[in-house]
């Protein structure tokens, strides 16, 4: 997805959430407003971080997605997911540098 599309989706969701929150009353409207605002904020952060996310290795993105799904299904796995992500970032495969032949 391209960066302008992410920004437009974020703005639409944020405006829709604000419109539902301030315009229409009722618990159902507040539920939809909260959902639109939360997803809109996540999309806005994704829009801001898009240049860095495009350089994210595919395996790390998959691991992050798997951890998010696991925590969403079982919130008690939050600590384990954080430990796994930190270990993956620290122990990730490194590209050989200029001084890789030194022993």
C-alpha cells in the first residue's frame, strides 16, 4: 500500500470516529466511534513510520503479526510475546560487514 493511501484512510477514519462521537448518540454509535478512532490512530502512526517499515525484514514482520494475534487471543501471553520480539531483534541475522574476515 502506498503512503498517501494510508494517510487518506487514517484521516477518513479519524473524521468518521469524531463525527460519530460528537454527532450521533447512543451506545452503538460510541462503539463504532471508538473503533474508528483506534484504527485511525494506528493507521496514522503507520503513515508516519512507513519509510522505516518498508525496510523491515519480512520474517520480523511475520513474527510481529503472529505475536499480536497471539496476544489478542490470549492476553496472558503478552510478556512471552515481548520477550520473543526482543530476542528476535537482538539475535537477528546480521549482514556481513567490512570486517567480517577478522577472527
